[in-house]
């Protein structure tokens, strides 16, 4: 059985600020507002893929944020949230996975504390500093690039990564990445070929770990991606084109196994 790890935001689902056309379905409601959508075409493709592979949403979203999403494709057995630090099975947290994640980042604890203190003093910060389950830090900044630059002067960057994504600022242990989570998951369930898809720097470790992966061309130009990462032009909606490629690979693999 193949495994398909996919990021969610801007890979499968899109915020109300993104123009993905009129043929779309709301997949997330927050405080009474429709906030995220998926195209009808992507939804139909994902339903087909889910019947053929182990589909694992793999996201930096927290467990609470993940549970707000309803893709409408039936029960998803596994999901990796908090950048891979937490594994959900049938919606319930795998406690042993979480404890292993905490253990893996013990050497980064002091850097996270230093980062948290630095962020609380950051004059550009315009949101509370959130410690996400003792795994990583998150906040927002009016000048995110400047906030990131400040953090990089005080932190040991061999232990932690510092990112900004729009106005959002993150500090994550280097061991806590989607690539490490993909490797752990493959060892846990003993499945075969791994396919991955993502759109941001958070996803690069996962893309590099997969046997074959898909990303927007813009990400390939921004980052030095390995040869197994296939770029997709963003003339249309990324999720539509990406899922079509994934379905093609999955069906070909099924035929190869069936016919020998």
C-alpha cells in the first residue's frame, strides 16, 4: 500500500482570500465564517486517491485547527499535526508518538526558551507568543522579516529553524520537521512507496524524504529541491494539477502490481 502525505493550506485547501474559482466547497468554518475551500475537482480526485492509498494530512496546524476541517471524503485514519509532532489515529492523539516527539527535541529546550523571551520583547510583535504543546513557538509580527532577523542573532541555528510565512513567525526545533515525521510514520505502519505534496519551506523536508513529491514551481525556484520533487506550474489551481499527477502514479503502481 502506498502512502500519500499532503500539506493542507495552499496545497489541498485554500483560504477565502484565494481565488480558486466558483466551483468550490467550504471545508472549514471558524467562528461562524467560511474560511477555507477546496475545488470540486480536487475533492473528486482526493476521494479516488483515498480509496487506493493511505492518505495522511501532514500539517503545521494544531490539533484544534485540524479538527475544524471537514473534507467530506469519509474517515481519515491517520493525520500528522503540529509539524509532525503529534499523530492522530481516527481523530485521537497517539500519546506515545507525542512523548517520542518531546524526547527528540530535549536538546532544543533552552533555545526555545530563549526564543520565547526574545519574541516577548520584540517591538514588531502584534500577537501573543504561543508555545504549541511544548513543541514549537508561534506568533505574528508587523515586520516578520525583521523579527526573524532578530531571532537569528540570538539563537543557535544548528538546533532550531526560524521561519516567517506572511505575518506569521515560527521557531521550530530542527528535529521537529515533516520529513522526520514521514520517516517515523513509514517505520510505524510498514507501508511502501511514499508520495508527498506541499507548497512552503515547512514542506521541503517532507518532499525530500518522499519517493516522489510535488510542489509549485515557485517553491522549486526559491529552494534547492532534490530531483524527486516535481514542479507544477501554477497556471490553474495547484491542488487540481497535483492530485491528477498523484492519481496517475497510484493507478500505474496498482496496475504494475496487479499484472506483475
